[in-house]
């Protein structure tokens, strides 16, 4: 097994103290989409066992981008502030005690802008899934079952107690890295916040585009793909193959379940 190479990119770009801790994912193929024996798969996840997709070497953030990291970009004048805690109690920006929680309530373009400021971009959907799988073919990065020992999620709905089950009974996100890392050394690839990817959504993208090497396709669309599931979603949505979608601009909506991490190109 090839172990990912950990490296730290000190890409300040005028943001003092910012360090993007990224993991290198080596080039090579993987089986993308519906995991073997996963009876929760939806039609856009492809056939059982997945579809072979080749992915060049890339790097991806170890953690989801935090409120503290994103605020530094806003203070530098290079990023726009997302919706705040004053707008909605589920938004982490300006929420007391949530500086190390993932930034959420953020539109796609603002997430992409942050990544560009820090020498990267949002990960392509195929990159995201390859990183999340960590060389495994299981339903989740760690295996077939999921609960609050593995990820920040909607533990059980309806709740077995009077407490709200979202966010493992806290009804919010948790600080990044609150659960064990995946096999690649990545945290929160399932749960906490769903994550923007760089792709527009296409129902047949796995076979028609990604398997043919077009990892950045389609060129246009109406909704962007998000991956990983979130603190207020149940187990099926946290599967590594599950494809969620959202309009890139939230408008009057509040994207309290969506955040992001960045990726970057590397030479093989």
C-alpha cells in the first residue's frame, strides 16, 4: 500500500499564520460510485462495485476549513464573509466558541475564492471520493456501519431521548477533527459538514464523464455537487458514494450543513 505523503504548504498570500495542511493522494485508478453490497445506492451512484476512474496526483486538506481560518481571509480583504450566527443559529461564523468548527452557511463561489487565495481550488468530485475511500471499497471510510463514534451526524431519528439527535445530540457542528481520521489521515470526510466540490451536477457523470478522464466536467449546470454528509443528516447521506446537490448561490436559504476543504494539483 502506498502511504500518502504529508506535507505542509505555508501559503500565506498576506494571511499571517495560515498553514494549509494537505495530504498527497497518489495517482491511479479507483472504483468510484456504489460500494459493493450497498443497498442504499441511488441511480446516479452507478452500478454496484463502482466504475473505474483514473485520478492524477493531487493534494487535499487534512481538515475542513475552520471559522478561524476563513475569518483571516475575510480580514485580509480577499474573501467575503458568509452568513453569520446573527442570521441563523446554525451558522458558525461569529458564533461564540465555534472558531475551530468548520465554516458553513457559505456559497460555492466564496468557498472557491478562499481556496484560490490559498493556492488551490475546490476538489473535483472524483478526487474527493478517492481521498475519502482511502483505498477501501466500503460504504464509509472506516467500514459498513456508522454512528457517533465514527462521525458527527444525525444519530437516530426519531431520537431515543428528548434531546435533538442532530450533531450527535448537540444540534450543531463540532470542532474539526473530533472523530478519528480515515485511512488517508483525513478528518471529517463523513459528517460534520457536507463539502462543496468543483463540479456541476450531472446525473450520469461517473460513466459519461469521469471514467473518460473529464474530471472537471460538465462545464455548466444548475446545481453543484456536495459530498460527505453533515451533522444533521442520517447514515445513508454519509456514504462515500452519496452525491448531494445544492444551487451554488444560497439566496434566502441558509446552508448550515455545507462547508468545504481545498485541494491542489501536483505533478505525478
